[in-house]
C-alpha cells in the first residue's frame, strides 16, 4: 500500500505538499518523514543524480521521480508493485505541474501547495488496491517498464550525503586553520624582526639625541 507521499523543490529541498492523512497507520511515521527530508536535502545538493530511484528503508521502499525542478516521492510497502508506485507518482506530477507549474519557482514558504492534498488523497485511493481491474491493467501494460530503475538502501544513499558533508566541513576547517596559522606566522615574523632591529634602533636613537643635544649646547 501507499503510505506516505511528499513533494519538494529539488533546487533547495523546500517541501511543497504532503498527504495530510499519511502515516497515521505507520509506527515511527515521523522517523520516515525525517528520512524523506534528509533525502530532499541531499538531492538539493546534487548528491544523487538519478531522476528515478527506489530506496529501501526498513519494511518500506521510497520511490521518487524528479521532473524539472520538483521531486515527487512516495513510500510504499516492499510488496507493493514498483510499476504502480511510479505510475502513481506520474499522475501526481502531471496534475501538480498543470495546476501549480508557474508558482513552483516562486514559492517561499514550506507546504505552499498543501491544498494539493485533495488530489493526492483521491489518487492514492485509486492505487491502494492492486487487484482492481484498473490497476491490473496498469500492471499488465508491457509498454511501461521499471526494471532499469535503480534500487538502493537508505543508509547508502543518505550516507553518501553525510560523508560529503563531513569532507566539506573538514575542508572548511582546514582552510580556517590554515588562515589562523598564516596569521600566527606573520605575527611571529614581525616579533622576530622587532627583537632583531629594536636594539639597533635604540642605539641609533640615543646617538641622534646626543648629537642633537651637542649641537644645541654649542
């Protein structure tokens, strides 16, 4: 069965719409929603380039498609047919783009298109029962293939992003520390020059003062 459905903008990971009734029958629903948000965050950073993917997480599978600047994602039971999951997402994509296309890029707040939930819930009901004549026909559609869509594990997918974040943070830290060391090196060089030339400057200063006093007195 279809359990969760979320839509987000790929460029910045901003959630645009979500099934309001989704997750009520799922234990740890909030945990899986956090995984989805982490996935959106990774996608916004370009960590995963596949436009279609299935990601296994516990007893469920995330399926997503990216079309233009939007990611459409659903979470289903592992036993739910992959073909139906992606056809469900494509129906959401077509309607969401038709209704909200011009406003997607300018949306500034999370869940700006929450009213799309009405269409999401109506469409989800059509896909819940895999044994209806409608869904059997979709499963038997030989022109619609999903065999080449990659399936990965959620730890693997999110782990890539975490590792890249760690590398980025380490690089920033090393850059910052290098600047600190460079500044310290300049200070040490300055102090060494002062220690080296200060006695000479003092002697020259004393000689200059004595010479000036001698000319004044005479």
